[in-house]
C-alpha cells in the first residue's frame, strides 16, 4: 500500500522551492536591467564652441580623403534648461569656419560649410557617452576643377566627461549630393567622386559650453 500521508508536506516544500527560485530570478533580472530608460534630455549652457582636431572627410566609395586642419563651429544652446525629446535640437551652430584642406591627389582644396547646423542628443548615455548627431550639414568642396556638395548628418558620440564629439567609424550619415548639386569638373572623374557616395568623418570636435542631463 502507498503511504499518501507525506504528500502534502512534500508538495508544500516543492512550492516553497519554486517560489524562492522565481524570486531569485526576478532579482537577477532587476539587477542587470538599466535603472531607467529615458525619452527626454535637457541641455544647459552656452555659448557653445566645437573646435576640430584632425577633421577629415572621406569619400568611402572613391577612397578619397580631404583633411582639414581647421574646422570650428560655434553657436548657442536652444532654450537652455528646457527638456526635450531625444533627436530634438539642443544647439544651433551658425558660425562655421574651415581652412587648410587638402587631398593627396588634387592638392589644396577649399571646403566651405554653409547654412546653420544643429546638434542633438539621440539616446541614453552609455558609459558616459551620449549618442549624438550633427544635423543640417551642408558643405561645398572644391578640389582643383572638381566641385561637389556633401549633405546630411554626422552621427557620433558626445562624451560628457572629456567634452569630445567623435563621429562614428564608417559612413557618417553624409553623402555626396546629387541633382543640381551633383559633382562637376574633370577632376571629379579623376577622383571618382559621384553623387550618393558615402562620406566618413574622421577626427573629433572638442565641445565647450554644453552639459547634458536627464530627463
């Protein structure tokens, strides 16, 4: 005959064990998940300056690099102290200067940034670095007889501690423009620069006058 008198105690022990295991798993998940995921951020400060170091623009498809020892920007924080959604502009950059640009094949080159660029934080910080973006980027490049425009955005990382904005490696979000701004001039054929080529950005900008907090 089977003794069933011990079954309730055994079942109670099993239930206690399962409850303890579930609680431990919940604590483990809570400990490894981010404390909080934000959707907004707040910029403060101004005036803001971006001082370039070893800034370069590389037509990745053509393997042509234009290096600019001087590339600086300045502007102001938009509504300092006001929270906004990730991707919304934090800084407007209306003063853009560059100089001394060159390419190994075409020699000295002129790069003229135009318009008003903006800067935005695009997501939560990781290890002290915020994903960030230069927007409304528009550049006119002349290398000998080749004239072309570069437009789009520059995606990168803004390190709050060091104050540096470093473009991501590889395609930055910039492209060689087409349409009425498509490349013209015989040197463009030599350099193999055509519309829709991807542009990588090297170097970094040292940023001053800007702090970022959540939310």
